[in-house]
């Protein structure tokens, strides 16, 4: 089974970023061996390599209720599953922040309960409070 085009492009982007991180790291190591750059510069290059490798792409969807955000997410990311992962349809809305991750950790769905809307904290602050979130692992079929 072929991967959806968006997922394939995201994988290509990730691989490109890893090549850039490796190239920066190799330049830093070569600079150490040849003693051509100050140690502070080499350290900054090594830190840059780690930042590039650890960087994450975030895609946000926002808008008024019942405008098709969940349906768009289903179409873009889960069309190959043959089922909707995000609730969508008349009377079904996602009324709380949802974060779907994919990377080094297993793919997961992270839900912030609706009661969080009454808190006066930013999403960034709420994201750091792991006790508020409900985590569900996603089981993804791998094509062979």
C-alpha cells in the first residue's frame, strides 16, 4: 500500500533535515580535527546540529466550530486507514485541543479535556502539564 502523498513529503522533509544535521555535525568534527575554527564556533555548530535533528514540524488547524477542521485532518492524515480517527459529522465536534504526534515516540493522540477551557492558562502552559492530557497510542499499519 502506497503512503498518502502528504505523509511521503513529510518523510522526505524529515530525511532532508537529518542530512543537514549530519552535514553540520561532520563539518564541526572536521573543524576539530583540522583546528580551523575556534572552540566556541565548533560548539555552536554541534548545538545547531542537535537542534536541527530535534526540531519538530507543527501543523495547526483552527477556526469556528463545525467548519470541517476534523474532516480535513481525517482526509490529510488518516485517509489510508479507511476510517475517521477524529470525530466529525453533524453534532460531533472536537471542542478541546487535540495533538497528534508522530516521530521517535510511538504515534499517539493527545486530548486535552473540555474542562480545560475554563482554565486561564495558555495552551503552551497546558501542554507542559501532562497530568491534564489523555494519551492514546495509535496503531498504524505499516506497508511492507
